[in-house]
C-alpha cells in the first residue's frame, strides 16, 4: 500500500549538488527534516571531483573541508611549446567520502536511496512505487534539463586509477598535458598522484560531439602510462563522463525544461562553468546560499535558486564567448594553442578564470596580444553566435 511521508525539505538527486545541500542544511538547521532521494543506492555515484583552492570562497570552505581526500600545493601544465608549475592549491573529493559524510550527518530515515522518482513539484515528490513525499519545499538536483536548448560543445573523458609496480615520482598533479597527439579536438591528459604508487589518469577531449569511445580512450590511457615509464600492476577506479561546454542558448527555456516552478540545483539549474563544465564550485555556493535561508517553502526555494542561476548565467557571457572562439574559430587540431597561450598568464588570473570570477582587467588581458586564432574567423564566430 502506498504511503505519504511529510518533511521540511525534499532533495531529489543524491549527486554532488544534492549531497552538498543536504550537508549544508543539516549543519545550519539541525532540526530541519531533510530527505535525500535517489534511485542509486549510494550518494555521489562513482566520481572523483577536483577543484582549485580559489574556486571556493573562504566563507564556504567549512562545507568542503570534511570531504577533501587529497591536497597538493601546486600543479603542472604541459604544452608543446610551454610548460610550468603553478603554485596554487589543488584538491580532490572522492564520492565515497561524500557518501560517508552524508550518512554520518543524516539520520537513516532521511536517506531514501534506491527509490526511483516519477515526478516532482514545488512541494511534492512522487515515487515510482506509489509513495508520495509532501514537503514544505522540494529541490530538484537530478541532473541536466533539456540540453538541446543550449548551444553546446563537449568536454568528454575516461579516467582510470592505475596501481603501479613502482613509485611514479610525480609530486603534484598534471592538470593538462597537451603534449599528446591531438585527436577529436583539443586533447589533453590529466594526472592525479593519489599515492606513491597510484596515479589517476584521465584522457580528456574538448570535442564538437558528445560521442565517447570508452574502449579507445582506455587504451590511450595505458599507452600514456607506458610512455611515462609507469608499469601498471592493476587498474582500480574507472569513470567516464561527458560535460557540456556552453557557447549560448536560452537560459529561461532551459530552466523551465527542468520543472517551471520547482527549485533546482547543479546541472539541472544550469549551474556549471561554461568552459570546463565543472559544477563543484557552484554546488558549494548554492548549498551555502540555501543554508542561509529561513523560509524553505517551495516558492521561496524556487525564487532563490532561480535568481542565483539566472544571475550566474548572465555574468558568464565572457566565458561563452571564449568557448565560441575555441570551437568555431580554431581548427580542432590547433585548439591547444589557445590553452597554451592562456597558461602563460598570471596564476591569480588563471585562478579567477576557473572560479568564474574574472575581473575586467583579466578579460582584457585574455583578449589582448597576438590572437591564437585567425582574427577574422574569431569575429565571425562571435557574430554568428550572437545572432543565433
């Protein structure tokens, strides 16, 4: 027999955004009856999320500090004509830690995992088994809305954690190694030294299509390890993904596609960096903002999340313009030159770029100097994007 459950806040989707919101709400409002609902049986899925120290505001670091599993004081980048070490902190969070922390904070009845959702409104969630959750307010964090409403390119990847026969002797991450053959757009390899004999290696592409050949990319990861002299004893963690890189689109239509009057978070709210597709910094900001509320009605949650998402989208037009130049003005095999030039700029500017907080001076600096793409093609690409 179907039953009805009442609560204060129902969070639909136990990924990064939903998990962060649950942690933030319980930290700031311990008496709040929060339910976290997902068809999966774990929080966060199978992911390794990384971020720069400058991605998260000092006031919000309390939220991510318990989740950090790995930390490094610097990172490397490598290009055919440029390489450097950047002295900026870099962190990683494993989904297992997020799952453990959410289970520590939320009482067992609040974790409604393995429960498929058939529909959500501003104040109710209907489960596939007929059960219904009546909430003061609902937040939908289930993943993207209708991405066809946005003008997109893609960042796609396959990653493997490699257990090595001997220490790799790489003390800091390589955030971008673009010395590899350029295939399917801008290609780079990403390396995280998780332990002396463990290296997470990710083969990544800035591509025109979302098509992902997992088998081929996995083979390239092992070819890369061989070229580095890393003898692989076994492969542990394996993950893959396709992230949107935004060049334009109709934000309001995208918002409505995920539920017109329902509060949203994460990818469903369009809260991701237009150039990287990463959503962790925005997930932290959203969770901290929601934890600062005192009214958790469906209408208030909607208005608060919509206002934040709309303002964020509006403020990031500069990044969407750069993405248009990257994908529409540069030949695919030449795209690496744009990033090679970018990584010659100052570390604080690079940090603000990835945090989505570029200043006017930063933007001018990025656009000045000898352009790495033909200027006529760049102008045409931007003009075409603005008229579409």
